[in-house]
C-alpha cells in the first residue's frame, strides 16, 4: 500500500510502498478515506536528531477517517463497513483520566509507550491504518470524510480549548483569536456557534483575515501593535475575556497578554517555533487572569464536534490533494501558503 512517511531526520516526507497491516486481537483495520495535515507534523519533522523521539520511518497523519475493513479477535464484527473518524490521543483506557474520557491526559501513556497515530504510531497518511482499539473510533455517518478528518484535531483542539471558557463568554464579552489558519478559522466558528461573545480575529495575512470574516468573525484586524488599542476600543477598555493563541510564537503571546482583560482566560494552543514564554504574576498579567495550555480534546468532545458539523454549524475550509501530492501539500504547509486545512483524499 502507499504511505506518506518521514524517513530521515531533516528530510521532507516521501510517498513509499509498504506492507498492508493486519489487525491483532483488539485492533481495527481502517481503510483510510481522508487524512489531514497539521503543523504538528512540521514541528516534529523540524526537530534536531537529539530531540526527535517518534521513531523512523514514521507514517504521518494524526487526523484520519476511514471505513472499517476488518477487526481483530475480540472486536465486534458489526463495525465492519462503518465510516469512522479516529480519535487520536490514545491512552491506556483504565487510569482515572481515561475513565473520564480524558485520554488526551492519560496518566500512563508515557510509561506504557502509548503514542498517537502519526506521532509515534503509524498514522492515517496511508491507504490502511491500524487503530489500537474500537473505542478510538467515532461514527461520522454520511459526513464527507474530507470534512470529517480535520475535525479530529483542527476541530477538536479549538473546541476543547474554548469549551472550558464558555461560562465567561456571555453577551457583551469578547473573544480574540490569534492566527486564522487550519485551527483558527474553525475556532472562530465554534465561538460563534456556542457563545455570545463578539469575535475579534488577528492575523498578519490579508487572505487569512478575509477567511476570518467569511467564517463569521465580527472584526478581523492586523496582528500588530495597533491591535492592542483596537481591541481596547472594541471592548470599551475592558479587554478580552478569552484569548486563544493558535500560533504560539512570542509575538502572539505578547500581544495576547496585552489585550487580555481582568479575569480573562488565555489559552495557548499553537506550537510555534523556538521556546516562547508568557509572563504571569503581579504587574505582568491582569488580575485573576488564567493562563491555560490545553492539549487536543476529550473523546466525548469529538462526538460533539462531529454533531456540530453534521448540523451544518461547522465547516472546515480545505485544500484537497491525492496521496501522491502529499509531499507538495506538506511543502505548502511549510511555506504558509495554505488557506484552511490540507487534506489527502484516498
């Protein structure tokens, strides 16, 4: 079968032929229908050799959908033929966090060597993939797999980051979105669908600011020092009640802290270049402000995100590629020329 793999430190990904896997007891074989590309892929491929821990060769892709082709011993055979999305942050399934459906915060994953698909385990950027347990599959019904695949991260991650702050986002409040890329344009839609807050999008690209307006942002402004005064004006001096940083670089962290209001939440989602830091404490951040670093999302939340998409309240702007075009798609991701999310359709 064809697979897109990262095979050598510092090299670009390649399309290669590898053996089709077979499911072991408890596992599921998925015939992949779509796989999304993510900046996390670029992040791990840019790591120097002394920091790279994901194994080589690595089949990429932690956003995936497919149809169940076969199941291993002990798995319900009625799953065969069903269209599914893959919940990516796999856990042990038995610790306290996993018991609550919070496998993204599994207490034993590192100890047991459990890694997500495409981030240690063979991922969805292949014609077939192994899913370690049927509990990591969520039905998508007749939802377009190209739409559904990005929801497993580009939808789930902003949803999780925003959901915990929803009690603060009543009428008259403001949410600021920093970075209108693959996750940010979805985050805008989630804020508009679930909260009463006005949404202010900040980016350095005119094209991405246009996308922000298309998906419902109330205001779309250049992400520079002028944005601080603009946000203060839009909030009558009180500042933002929520800042979601989908870039995660020093300039956006600094800007986000300047526009955050008293009692507000700052949610750092993006994994940018370098080692950016946030200054918190007296005289550094607003009183009672919270700085949050969420990771991916809960299993139940993926069901909720898919329901939003099925209701037509959430649409991922995608650019579609064939598996043979995947290296080209990764090149566009590296160059920052994608609009929305890149998806490989199988």
